[in-house]
C-alpha cells in the first residue's frame, strides 16, 4: 500500500513502477537481487538501518519537531561581537536569493557559460573586497575568518625566501578563535607561531608573517603602519584581519601597508546563524595573486569576442597540483558571498557609510553614558566595540541577562560591547541602563584623524544603481536566469551528488531561533540547536557505523584535514612520531593530497590496475617500503572510479597490519547509506559531505558541511574549540573552523532529511541512486563505453564514460560534448575526473526516469552529431559541437555562416523534443548567455574586479 504522506515518495524521483522498469531493463526481478550484485558481500550491512534510526516523519510533523527544538533556543540580543555581528538581511535578498532554489541549488561554476549570473555576483564580491581593503585582488570567498587567516599564514610562508626557522607573529588582540585556528594549522606543518603584543614593534629577527586585527578584538583602532614597515624590512608579509563595515570609515589596510587582508563578510547581510555559514574573504596586493588560495573569478572573452566571466588561474587547482596545491579549499562559501555582494549593491557606498556612521555614533553615545555612570572605557579610538572597566562584571552580566542581552565576557572587571546595524534606540537605552546611566549625547570623535578614510570605494555603477526594490528584484532575476541550476534540469555531476534539496528541509534555516544565535552566547540559550546537533551526530554515527563525530568542519576538505590530523595526533600520542607517510591512490580527489600536506604528511601515490581498482601489488610494495613511517592510507569508497571494490577489507587489513590508519573519503556515501558502513568494514575515520549525501544545497559552490567521523580510538583527537568546551574533546587539537559547530545554521537541513526519510527511506534512496546509475550506464554504454565496472559488470552510484576513442577518431573533445549539452539544456557531467578524457555521471535518486531518459536522448542525439563527423559529412571545426554553446544572438545573427542550420545549432533540444514539459516547446529552451569562453585569454589578461569609475566616463 502506498503511504501518500511519506516524504521518501517526494525525494526519490523514480516511482516504484519506474524502478521496476529499470530493474527489468537490467535483467533483474527484484531490487534485492540487483543490490546483491553490486555491493560486495563482505561489506554488506546485515542489520537494517531502520532498526537504528527513528521512524520517518512526514513533512508537516518534521516542521513541528523543528519548531519544538527552535522553541528551546532563547534568542537574546547580542553585543558580543568578536567576529559575529547583528545584520539585517534585506528582505529582497532573503527571499530572492537565500530562499530561492535558482540560487541555492546551483553548482560550482566550472561550466562558466551556464553560470554567468553567479559569476557576475562573485565578481562584484571580489570588487567590494578589493575596494574596501584597498588591495588589488580578492578571491571569491574563504570558508571563514579563522581559516582565511590560516591560509594567509601559509601564503606568507610560501612566498618567504628566508630560513625555515622564521616565525609567524600574531597580535594578542586578534580574535581568539582566529588565533586558535591558525595555531591548529601551524602545528602539523612545523610552523612556529608566537602570540604577543604588537602595538609596539617586536625585536624578532626571522619573521615571515605578522597578523593583526584592525580594529582589534577589543575594538581599538591602532596604527600599524610602522609595524608594516618593520615587517617589510624583514621580508615578511603583514596580514590584517579586518571588518568590511569598519573600512567604510577607516583608512584601508592596503593604504597603510598591509600585504594581505582577511576577514568575514558576515555583517554584510548574512545572519550570524550560531556561527555560520558566512563568506570569509581574502585580498592581496599586486604580485601575490598567483599564490592566492581559493577560487578567483576573472573576466575573459567568449567566441564572439564578448566579455564573459569564468574561474581564473587555480581552477580545480588541487586536481592539477595535488600535494603542491596552495590550499585544499574546494567547496567555499559562494551563496553567502553572493548575498554579501548584493547587500553592498543594495546599500551602495553611501548607504554602507550611513550604517557604519550610525553604529559608530551609537557606540560614542554608549561610551559617554557609560563614562558618566562612573565606569571607564578602556580605549578612546574605536569603531563599534568598547571594552569597559567595571567594578563587578558578574553583576553587569546578571543585569544584562534580565534584559535578554548578551554582553561580551572578558574577566571579573571588564566587559565588552559591540554594536551593529541592528542596534536601535531600545537596545541602546537598555545598555545604558545596564551600566547604570541614561542616554547621553555623543561627544567628540572616536576615529583618530590618521585613521579616517579619505579614499573612495564602490564607485562602479553596479554598486550605485540598485536603489529601488524593483530594480534590485529584476537584477536578481536577470542573473539567476542566466544560470542553470537544479530547479531547471538534472545536474549529473559525478562525485558531487546533486540531489533534491527539499523545500521542507530548507524551511528552518531562516527562522530567527536558528539564524540569529551568536556562536559565543551562553550554552543554555541554544539548547535546542545543541539538541539538534546531538541528534544529527547520533544518526550519522548510526548510519556510518563509527563511534564519534565532529560537525565543525565547514567543507569536505576541512573534514579531511581534521581526520588526518586525528590520525597524526593518535600516532604521536603513542610515541609513534615518525609516521608521516600517507598513501593515496592516483584516482583520488585532489583535496586528499592537499589535506595530507596540511596535516604534515608526505603523499605517496598508489597506482590503480587496469580495472580501476587500487593495485594490491603496488599497495603491498609501498607498505613494505614505508612500513615504519606509514601513517595512513586514504581511499574513496566506492572508488572515484564509481566501483565497489570487494578488496576494500583486505586493503584495510594490510594497512592496519603495518601500523597505519585507514581514511575513507566519504564523499560517495550516497552509495553506502543503509547498505554498508565504513566504520564497520575496516576504516578508522572518514569525512562526510552533508552538501552531497545529506541534501544541503551546493549554493553555487558552498556552503557545505564536512563532518569528520571516526572510531573510538581517534575520538580524543577530534576538533574542539577554545570558546566552547562542549564542542569537542579536551584532548583535541584545537579548532579547525572559527565557530564551535562550524556552519551550524544549515544543519537543520540534513537533520530534516534523515528525520523524514527514516532508515528505510534512506536505504531505498541509496538503492535507487545505484539503480539509476546502472540504468544510465547500460543505455549509454553502446555509444560511450563505460570505463570501469565491478565484479558483476555493475557500477556504483556513478559511472565513467570513456570519450577518448571518440576524441581520437572524430576530434570531438570532452569540452565539445560538455558545451553541446548546454544547447540541449543540460549541465555537463563531471569532466576529466578522475580520468582525463572522460565524463563521470551521477544521476542520484532524485531524478525520475523521464529526466534520465531525456538526458540519455540528448547524449544519443549528440552521438549522432559525432557520427556525422566520423562519416565525413561535416568537419569537427565546422560542427555544432565545436561552436557550442549557441547563444540566441549567434543563431539570430543577420549573416549566419554556419555549415549547419540555425535550428541545428541553437535548438537541438526543441528539434529532438527534449525540452522538459514538451508542450511549451521553444519557450522552455534554456539559452546560455555567452558563447564558448576562452580560458587562456583570461589567465593571460587577469581582470578580477570591476574597472574603476574613470573607465565609465
Ligand atoms: C567533493 C569531494 C571532496 C571535497 O569536498 P568539499 O566539500 O568540496 O571540500 C573530497 N573528496 C571527494 C571524492 C569529493 O567528491
């Protein structure tokens, strides 16, 4: 009997009948028989997942349960600051971006022709960061402020020419979580870090970098220009952690000598969210752009000579440079960077300055009131933050508590206050009362003349034309229309698991009970969020068969780093300091190698055999060669080749026997949930990608959550946090993200998914994901051979199509097919990973058979086009494949010079009846807004921010 209420019916695309059809096509009579042929017996779960997880709830009931948890959170007004501030998300951005699937279901813009909307927004983000920090080049977001500072440290280390003994200096008044994240990063790499008072120049000799906060964590504005000069005299870089809102009033870091600026764009319209997600940022001075970590958007030209955006330079850097990569960042914080860019456009330079000036004036008013009440404001140069010396801090906290306000806790005789955009007359009055006085008018000034900003910023028209909501709304719509996201078509990207991000799962993210929490507020105020975190943690443990988990890592790459660090510290704790070799198969995701280096390990590559499996012979040889120094083996399961290797248990055994630990990259967990458990088949630790398997949307390249999950012997080495003792074990290595629970505000998404699917639904989802992949593989194999299969000729939840022979015979490249798919209205599969010259396809369980067949039909039609080239009817240079994608302008051009008709070029999907919802025909046709983009041109002529106003004259 059908349970019409069941959410799994909505999440899983193929109906029972459709699944049956696919099984029959593959020659099976039941799902059980099919799965038994795919998942090796030696790893198959013997118990049902439904026995371990609570029974599935329907969509209405899950909202009620999320409500009940939300009600256990007490939303105070926060003036804690320390990197997290109240902000008002403009409703037009909240609804049309943060809550809009056209934005949040997009993928990382590796296919720039169908990503011009978010690329334009990210370009504006880079421009805003460059302008406000007065540095020449900014990237398209970092994971948070703490990791941005850590990346800046390693950047400084990379470009430093002096000795290995050089130290990294951090001012004591940098945000404490930033200091801690930097220290966690520095230790495994053997980088010496010293935390000291840098308000006066130090006397160190060998220094490669200096980190200060501007204004500092106590709110004080200090002139660091002499420190910068001193740092430069030592060949060191000066890094300023800074605040974009403050910089609308303050002399910019680039104007007083900083080489790098880092920070968080949170207060540009992104809710605090109990710590995240927000966009971290980094900008650097000229000359450092080629060392910049993370993603950089650049401008280039398309085939018609028109300007077009694309990822520049280090695109997929880890995949090319692997252990030599500048960082392991893959998923970043695109959605949040996009929101912050729109916030800057919405307010414009004048609006931002008005907000900042108001905050500064209110802070002055508070300072004068507090002073009049007999307390002492510790420093007189500030933007929005005061440290106040009081007689009895606990008493003040008690008074604040009675008004539901969180002051910053410093010590017994000091409290801190940071005001922000949300500060209104009421809270100002309440604050004055807490300190015992009434409101007093502002007096004097708090920004010293030498620190007052005189330079202009955000003068590009894009920041000066979105005054009315009408124009903003239409601009947002225009941009999202340029992009192809999951709300229009399947995105069959292997390894990326672009599945449904259900609306019910998204609901709670923007409820104030989850979105307005400060990460450093007292624990009793966020009991509901902590309960949700506990439950989600417990379920992930039950699903994977591990014993302990940390939700702190805010991307898969960060989970990898945390997991390898746990291995490293485990060995060290047993006196096994020499274990630093990490074995990684040649087919591994590039982040693996980059993360191993971050954890202070050396990467040794293991070859794969002809079937795509890890070569047991090579593994044995490498283990023998490195036995005493073997730290870990890092493998993906099912493999990145899309295959369930039955030898996995043997592999794990060999590594364990040699004293090593096994890291299983869990990005492919969508093939395992309910069927097999890495924590039980031999692995010691994994990271999961909640933004793949557990339905957090990709956001166009972030946010993500990459929990690190392990067996009990590694649990003492999971991340913790200096400002939240409940966030991890006391024996942990320190934080690897700025916030105790990382991107906490998006955890309700994965929580809701698991809660609504239940064990049975999750297991069915996995089975259908594998079934759909095998159905596609079988249908496409005659045209595009499937490269690797498992023992019974089956693939896992994804498959690799080998295009190399086609390229050899016809000259049609992987790129040609990827771009041609755009003309058919599809997003290309993953290209050339893990094998060059291939496609990797992952349909996921969320696509129904009609959509899968539509994709197969498009690939079939494309194969027909390739056949015409092979038959000599048209040359590859003249073919629609080579000229893809086609823009509307190009096919409507007065003089069409193509060797094929305009219709063949521009509307093959319509001609082939492939537009989804056929009745709308041409209307449903997706048009890329630019032609094929010349990547090399963009890298040669690097343009990464909007040109200055002078060029618009
Ligand atoms: C996606 C992925 C990663 C990295 O995850 P991010 O969240 O992008 O950092 C690592 N390994 C594999 C196999 C992946 O597919």
